């Protein structure tokens, strides 16, 4: 990041280039094709309030280095939080052991690189803000939820913020840096009435400073939204079961696209032929009105980044173009083996992890219909509003739990329902999409995605979508 007022690295990542060059060379000493050093310094803060008191505050700081060596299809990796030259050299030799032919090959000289964009400019990094200001935001959200209605019996509010400094150097001469802010304020509200208990959830954040919670989404709004959801669920019943038309709500339903489609378009699953999509490039996999993107360049979004964790500038990728499969999310290893271009989707949880292909901000593009048109087209069906999670197999079969929704009768949303299940196969459901709304929205800026033991911040979205028919699990 060129000329950033925040990019001081607290002096922790200012390792002499000579030492980095020696470490890259040691990593290549056994015949590897490529070596890389990922330096990370991260400050993380957490505040939790429940039972009318601040229950917990915590701060953690991590500092370390991961060293990777690629040799054909093989990856060697080592990491350390001791940044002395001797320890760096030993870690490099550990990673180098994946190759087995001694070599005198040297890395290219490091050349500092800069990017001209900045997808998350902030006035003040979260770490620079006072604890008093952070606690005030938490208390505002807690109070707004707790006092919203007499039936709200319990509230829990958490504020998380972190600032991540990264520096990436490699044997091709790359030397690039970034500073990544991330904030999240979430509220859980529990309502009770007539021996029934339900919980509502809301939150927001992204790659912002704390000003976001003053200018864009207030703590009061977050608390009230959580309380409203809990109260609405008190009145909800179990949904009817069977095969029926299903309408997906805008924004929140993006998680279904993320899980049921997005993961299977990550390049490693296709390279290994474990994804149902591995042999379908250029072929029809969805209805012609369906286009799906993954875009790490949306300003301030939770899944965005200026460079990926291999130092590659990210690109907006068209994954499905009017029903045809057109793209995959690539990291360096998969792109090399598949002979494809880098897309900037190599991501890692922290310096202890290797980068792998990951989603960022994944969404179905908007269509031509209004939400009202879509709902009015359904005589009897189900409207899926919010989700608790789901399971997806490599074959594309999925099961999703819907925490809240509505019955659709004669073109209107009627009875609120809860604890529904959506069951299907991704390609089948993609081809049964009949109508796509013009109301593209994104879900809460709070999502985290897991893969191979690594968790990453992401976001997803979609417009209102009508599926011709789908299996809904409920009560008979």
C-alpha cells in the first residue's frame, strides 16, 4: 500500500532484505521450483457483554512467518514466531525438504511492489480507538435490544476488531505489503413467552473503522433487529413439508449459493476432480438467467482485500455466465498445475497455514423482476428468509437449515415459520431457477467460512430468486 499513513508495521516486519533473500535461497536449496515468505503481525480485540455487565475484554497479538516451497504438485511448509536469521533458515530448510535434489538456484532480487487501489480506506484503524469508545458501542446495542420489548429476557453483544499487517516476498522477486482492518459487532437476543423461547441474531461490520457504526449501521439498529427476529420467531410455526415452489429472500440467501455452488468452483476441488463441476467448463450448469460472480474488490466488504495472501492483486471473476460455467477461483499452485491465470483467490487464515483457493464476496447477479412480481407468481409455496447453516457434498447434494421464513399463499407472505430444511442438488436447483429479482442485496457483514481447518472472513448475496420446485422439510 503506497504512502499509507498507517503502514508502519510497528517495526515488527521490517526484516532486512538480505536476511529475507538468504531465507528464500535456503528454501530453494533442495530443488524447489518456488519459495515464498509470508510475514504477519496481527492485533485482535474482543469485548463481550451479557447479564447487564461487560463480561470479558481481551487483546491478543500474534507475530510470525510462514515459509512455503513448491515442487511440482508438492507443497512444503514451515512456520515460526522467532524471526531471527538462524530460526528463519531452519524453517526454510524444513519447507525445502519436500524436494530432494540439492540445488544452487537463487531467488530473484527483491523489488518492492505497490498497488494503486485501496479497497478499505479508514480514518482510524480499530486498534487506535479507545477501549471506552468500543465499550460504549457494545452498551448501546445491548440496551436497545434489552429494552425493545418486555419479552426480551436475555441479550449478548460482542465487538471484535483486528488489524492485520502482512508482507509477502517470494523467489520471483515480489515484495509487497498490506494493512487490513476488520470489525464486527453482533447481537443475540432471546425472547420468552408462554414457555416458548426463541433467539434472534443481527450484526454488521466489514473492513471498516468504528465510524461505520456511527455513519452506516448503528448499534441501536443491530440490537433492535435481533430483538425483532426473536419476537417474530415466537409466533412462528413449523412449515409444511413436501415439494413446492421456493422463493429465496435477497441478501441472506446468498449463503446457500456460497455453500452449494461457490466451494465447488474453487480450483483445487476441480483440479483434483472431486467437484461435480470439474468437467463442465463452458457447459450449461444453470438456467440462462443465472450469472454468479466472486468479487474481492468491493470497497469495505468483509471478504475484500487489496492483495491475496500470495501477493496477487484480486480480480472480479465471472463464475457462471448466463447459465454456463466460465470461471474458477485460482491460487498459485492450482493455476500452475491447471495452466490457468491467477485470479487472486489464494487465502490463508494466518501465518501457520498454507494458502488455498477461497471465496471472497460471492453473489448471484440481479435479474429483471421486482420482488413483488416474484412472490405474486406463487400460489402455494415457501419463502426462505434466514439460515442457520448447511451441509454440501462434493456431488452437489445439499441440506440447509432455515431459521425463519413464511408460507406463500395466493401470492402473499402469510404465516411465519421456523426450523425448515431445504434439500436438493446444486445443478438441478440452478436449472430450476425461474425468476431473478432486480433487488440484489448482501447478507450481514459478519460471515466466516471454514475450509480444511482454516477460517476466513467472507460475504455473499443474491436478489430475490424463485425456484420452480424444491424439497422443503417440515411437518406433514
